[in-house]
């Protein structure tokens, strides 16, 4: 698969060179790191994540304490009391897993908050890339931050600093 990708990529670049089209690249990680609002949003998300993770860990600690207490009293409990305690532990574990999903799941609060804070910034960067690519006559602008296996990149084709400057940072 990588070999096919490399061949297609090479043919694509050869075709570009024959048509004398301009190609550039950006590093969105570098660009986003230069934006104070992005760093602030990342900090907010990390703080919120620590808060939620702490809450989940505290709940698991309570469950572990409950389980240990159950284990130490298990032999003295009637079968009905044992089943009741086991059911309680299972319910509490399920509740914590649901809470974890609510916070960190695919459509969880952290995902929503991330989109709310970061998407406007990313959209500004995308708009800036589009404006600079069109005004500079670039046919293609690659993002090396999202590409795996970039073995070499010529810094003279890096448009990241131009994007940062265009955004005013």
C-alpha cells in the first residue's frame, strides 16, 4: 500500500513539475501552536479532562472500597445479601462507565467542548490557507502534520510562517 501511494505521489509531482504548477506545504501543528487562543483552548480542555478523569478515578476508588468491604464480609452474608451487594457494585461500575462515556465518549462532553473551542480557530487557519494558496497561485498545499512517512521536505515550500503572519501572530 505504501509503495502504491509513493508511486502515485511521485507521478503526481512529476505531472505538476511538467505543468510548472506551484506546490507548497504547511504544518498545522506549527501554525496552531503559534495561536494564543488555540493554546488557551488546549489548556482549558486539558484542565477539564483532568477534572473529569479525577471524578471518574474517585468513583472507581469508592467502588473498590465497596468491593473490598464486600469481600471481607462475604462469608458472613446471606445469599440474598451477597447478591444484593454484588448487584450494587455492578450498578455502580456501570454508572461510572456511563459517566466516562458521557465525558470522554465519541459524542461526549469533551468532544463537544473541543469542537466548540477549536473548530473556529481551525476554520480560520483553513480560510487563511485557501486565501494564500489562491493568491500565491498554488495548485496544491499539503499538510505535513497529517501525513505519515514524510522523509524529506524542502523548507522553501513551507507556507506555515506565511499563514501565521497572515493570521497576525
